[in-house]
């Protein structure tokens, strides 16, 4: 069974989600601070594939945040031994917030990031 980790990277918070090729259903895991990522992966892993949301401008061009995500992926996640995949993250934060509002539960910004990671990961799993 392959295990997947979805990552919605931000300089302040990193949203995480998990899935497997058996269930093919991504679930929000948690939101952490960037410096907590490796310890969290060690505790929750191992993962075969890490799917990282890649931000771009509306016209598809790379932005400073795109470069920051690529650098973060290479510097921090590159040594995991897992396959690294970039997945378009356009609109995922807005969709995540809409889903949480529709659920009727109280939520905070951190939960939006974890939900966005689940959307990013689900998009990837659906493409397999």
C-alpha cells in the first residue's frame, strides 16, 4: 500500500493531509509550523509520495511564493527518500474555507490550511 502526504506550504503554517492508494481519499491531518515538519513526518510516516501544492499567478507564471515552495521542497523535503510531486494549488484555500463554512462547524485559519492540503492531495490522487 502506497502512502501519500499532501503539503500546503506557507511561511507561517504548513497544512498536511494523508491518503493511501487503497482508500484514494485524502483527509486533513493537521497544520504545523514549518520547523515542525520533519518531526511530524517522522511520527506519521513513512510516506511513498509527497504532494506539494505549487502556487502560481493567475496567468500560470511563477511567483516569489512559487520559488519559495520549490526551495522549501528541495531543502527540507528532498532528503526524505520519497517521490516529490508538485500539484497546482490554485483556488484551494478558498475552496477549503467554503467547505469548512458549509460544514457549520467553527474553524480557524489553521484548519483551512489542512483542508487545502487535503484538496491538493485529492486532486493528485484523482489523477492517478
